[in-house]
C-alpha cells in the first residue's frame, strides 16, 4: 500500500474544460499555469483596491457598488498594462526603483499605484495653475511611461 502511494507521490489530476480533441497534456498544463493571472486579479479585487466594507440593503445598490468596484479594477489593470507595454517597447519589460535597492523588476499595478499615490498637488492661488510635486525619480518614470506630462497638466478651463 505504501509503495503504491509513494509511486503516485507528486502526481495530481487536472480537470480541463476543453474538448478532448484540444486537450493535449501540454495545453491542459498551460491552461493550469495561466490560472494565476486570473486569480491575481481576484486578489486585486478583494485587497489592492482597498475598498472598505459598505453595508447596503437594496439589490440595486449592491449591483451599483459591484459595478463601481469593477470599473476601479479595470482602471487598475489598464494602468498596469500601459506601463508594462511601454517597458516592453523600450527594453526588457523591467524597471528599477519600484522596490528598494533599485533592482530591476516587472512592475505590478499595486506598486505603480503605491508610488503614484504619494504624488502631491500644490495649489497656490486662484490665478496660478496647480503644480504636481514629485518626490521620487520612479514617479517621473511612471508618469512618462503612462504618457502624462506633469509640466503641462490639463486643467478645466473656467
């Protein structure tokens, strides 16, 4: 009995939703390995967006809350995607400065928003345009990758 269990040690079954004609062992394994991307987004949905608990009683309010959270997740994912695509065009897809020690890593949406969340807006007077205060080099790099020019901000004209 122990020998049978030892022979199967390390093996596990994967259930595939593909038709049998398309379910080659390699394709099933690739599908399984790709699940982490979808599950990471569920983790972002539950944690990264830092949505505080809201207690609603009407179904339409629950639906509206879920829609707002999904829109926030969409913006979160688009920011991450744009930064990563810009890095792929310009080099190897990694950048320094995201983590301490300036080692080159592939940025995540969580770290992008962490650094951009430290931006400050200085408002001087009614006639002067507000200015953005940058405290880190990585903020400048991220804004460049996102295609935003902080020297020429677009403000509503009154």
